[in-house]
């Protein structure tokens, strides 16, 4: 993050682009990426965050490399894929990790990862037609799978194919309520139509799509939703529960861009500088948490204690939130608390 405050950003579209860039910079860090892989990849669920950090880009990282010696950033594969017969596509992230389930000391098997960040649940094409994220996710994974072999010839060894996971994170406040805060995995399975064929899973488990649809930021019982919320609201304390970042100033700087770079104040079109945006973003995060706890009928003292915030500060927010009881609409409370100081 530059030391000087970014001033006079002229349009919301510009802010959105900077926000997307900030998001992509964050996910290049192993510390930030590792918990996401642990939560979303079945091959990683039994691994520690520290172990997963070692597995990223396994072809260039030995098993005995200390975590502290691993470069902070993920070494990416090309994000562009071209073909003479298929349309070019560009991935947000494209990299490999060592598959801890299938690899051995003498034999390396990798997982090919595609990660995409989407601002719309149903993106729209130029002709006005929309499509489902799942269809695009499957297409991307299929293209990545076919690209591993290059040109198909009589000598092609299909046994060389390695599993592809296409992971999509959707953040869209227009996502239908019934599918907000969900994580769905689509994969290739085996059904014995008749008889029972003993075929090892690794032969057909080659393509998987995982779609996470986020709702409003807050605290969640599902770790992956709570973790994503913490990252997108720059809640360093909460991120630290999942991965050690508080002692890494470079990551903290990148994470702190998230609320600030996307901050357009309410409907006025007022654009604020980056540092002020970070401050406002943190306040909004606290207000949302307080609203959630007020709905659970918790007292000011309980809320301050659980959030580890100053009780007077919590009381001030609760007083302004009172007129929105019992629903405590978060956006309305945010306006009531922050609008006077703009």
C-alpha cells in the first residue's frame, strides 16, 4: 500500500476495478490462500494450514522446507488459455498444489487449481443473456483438464491426467436468499447400474467445481464463511484464528485495502481516500456484528465483552440502533451511525 492516501477516484467502476485488484493481490499470499484450500478441497481437509502452505507449488517446494522460508507469494501458472478451436479464456488464479492423498516420497501427483472471484451470481453477456456460474465453472475445469495433454495423439497417455478443481467465490447482494451463505461441490462420481465394479476413485475423480455464494458479512458457524467474511472486512484478529497473519505487515497492508478500495459512501456517490475507507470499513464491520448480537437480545456489556470493544463505543452504536429494533436492519443502522460524520 502506498503511504500517501489515494484521492479523487472519479467513478464507482474505477473503485470496483481497484477492489478486484486488491482482492487478487491478497489471495496470492500462501497464508491467506491455505485456509481456503483446507475448507474447500477434500484432499486438504486433514492437513494443517502450515502443511498446506508447503504443498502449494509442490514441484518447487521440498517437504522439509520450513514454512518461514517459503516465499510469501504463490507462483502462478499462466492465467490465459488459448486454443486454435476454443475461445481464449482468462483465469483469476491458476496454480498447482501437491496432492497429499495420492503423492508419495517418490511420486508426485498435483492438483490443478482455478480460483475465480465473481461479483455477480448470474453474469450477463453482451447480448443481455445471463448464465449460471456452475456451467462456466465446469467449462473452465474441462479446458484445464484437456490442456494437460496438449495435442491428442495415438501416444497420448491419459493416465497422466491430474485432477482439476475450479473454485468460485461469489459476492453479490442480489444472490437469492435461499442460496446465500452456501458452498456446493460438483464432482464426478461412480454409480453401479448393475453389478459392482471395484474401480479406484482416482481414475475418474478428475474434475470438481466448488461454488461459494457469500451473503452479508458477519460471524458464521461455518469456518469458510467466517474466514471469507474476515478477509473481506479486514478483520485481522479474526483472520488470525485461521492463519498467522498479524505478524506479517505486508499481508496486513494488502488485507487492509479490501474495505477501503471498494468504499463508495451510500447513494451519494461520495468517494473517499484509501486510508479513510479502511477506517469506515472497519466501523461498518463492527456495526454489523453489534446488530447481529442485538437481535439475539444481548446486553451492551455482553456485546462489548464478546467483541472486545470499548463499552461506551458499543453503547453509542446501540443507542442509535434502538429505533430499528427488533430487526436491526444493518444498512439502516450503518447510515444512522456514520452519515453524520461524512
